[in-house]
């Protein structure tokens, strides 16, 4: 695999992961009653759940 192809695969993986984290954080926010000021906590927990 060329370096260009490897970069493309990695970029797609990052985009997909970021989309998953975004959705997980959103659903966590909804589940927690749409509390304002907890966005960082929601994001960090979403990252953990996507990485597991």
C-alpha cells in the first residue's frame, strides 16, 4: 500500500471515529436530560465508549 493510500485509509478511519464520538456524545446528552455545561463530560465519555 502506498503512503497516499495509507493516509486516505487513516483519514477515513478518523472521520468515522469522530462521527461515532459525535453521535455517542449527542445521545449521552439526550439521555442525561439535555443538561447544559456538561458537553466536555459527554464528549469524554463518548470517546471512551467508542474506543472500547
